[in-house]
C-alpha cells in the first residue's frame, strides 16, 4: 500500500504548490519538500525543493501535524464492552515445544514478536503460524502485512499441503482466500491499514450485536516486518550522522503511537498479533535484543529470539531464557 499525500496536506501548503504535491507518494514528498517562509502572512508554508538546493531537512513540526492528522482522521472508534474479548483462543506455531514455551501458542489479544538476524527463519515461523491458523479454523480470517513485496503464497500453500496432505488443492485454496495481504512501506501507511482493519472489525461487531449471522472475522494479523516498517522512523527523524541507531523524540513518538494502536485493536477485538523484527546489539554491545530501541521490549507480550545453531542446519528459539532447537523443511518448522 502506498500512501498518497492527498487531502491530508491541502491546508498546509500554498495553492500554487498543491498541484505539485497532489498525487505524490509519501516517499516522493519527503525527498522533495522543504520548509519555506511565506512572506505574505508571516507563517511557514511548505514548498517543492529546487533540485539545486542542498537543504534536504524536513522540519519536525510539519511532520507532527501530518501524523496528528492521519491518526485523528483514520482513528478507530473503540467501544466499551466486547463479547469477543471473552472468547479465548490459541493458535499453534506448528511446533509442540514452542507452543509449550508460549504457554499454549499464540494467544488471542496478545502481541508476539519474532526477532533475529538475517536468514534465521523469522518469516518461515510466521508462515507456519499462518498455516496452522488457516487449516484449523475454517471460518475466520487472517491478515498478512508485508513491507518487502516478497510474500510467497506458494510457500505458504506448500506448508499447508505438507502439514495436512489429506486436504485437497481446492480446500487449501479456499483456506487461502481467507488471507488478506497488504504491502506497506512506511509508518503512515501502516496506520491507515491498521485503522481500516479496526473499522471493519468494529462494523462486524455492531452487525453481530444486531443479530446478523457473520461468516467470520479477522483473528490473526502478521506483520513482516514491523521492524522494517518502523525503522524508517529512525532514518526520517534521527539527527545523528553516525551508524549508531538514534531516535529523535518524534521518531519514538511515532513508534509508540503505532504500538498503542496495535494493542488497542488486539484487546478490543481479541486479535492475535505476530510480527518480525530485526536484531541489534544492546548498550556497550554486551547482548543482542530486538530492534526499535531499548524500551521496545516492553511492547510485546512474548518475544521469540531466533538464531542459527553452530552447525547452521537448525534454528535455536529462545523464549524467557528457555531454548529449543528445530529445523525448517517443506512443512514449515519441525522438531530437531
């Protein structure tokens, strides 16, 4: 999904510049806009940056206005009292030992994170969870939010077929039809998608209360990779020129606003969230942790850290200091 600047900025720019801004994607806009002084009313207006101008700084106060408008305009209208929140459920990871470490699997209303270095099987674990959900639940829906445009539906179908070979191809295709896929590349577009899902769930809840028989609702949302989407908030708003990850106050604000929105949707509509994150080093390089800042670890209810075993033929998963080892094969993750 690509976010167009659209009506969000129409009141913030001059009429002359509006025609240039209209239809721009967020990425194009960030690379081509600067803060200029409007001498007519002594207020700041945004204008298109001249190619010869080296001033490539986007002023934080304007970004604050943009984020505020997006959050407010698309905000989910949460209601008190939800019978869905009382309907507890668990989604298997397809690995019994990992399920035990998670006290039953991926729980409804919970926030779950898989993090690790490259090629440690983060996406494959997500495929296994998604396969387990779609095969065991013939009614409800799942959402996959992808930030690399590389979602491989054939790989997911392969896992589903290997897990349950009794399923006919048509049956697997029917299960896959309950999976919605969104391509999201920046935090602002993620806000739009999450609120679109939240508003849809709110509408379904109202219909259910009114006595309409609904076929199913979204119970699982996978974001691969949330770290990748939110990392752009570091690059956009960090003032550091070093390789060290630094966050401006506004960069942190964006990240935690989105985390709060995720938590609201999870609790209000009893949705299980599972996302992937990159791995980085802690202070003084003493330990590895999930990316997005030292305080990020307080956001997920459960964190699964993946790493390659010494022989590189298997993966080590660690949850709350407990470790298991598994391999990745055609049917997803398997006990070592």
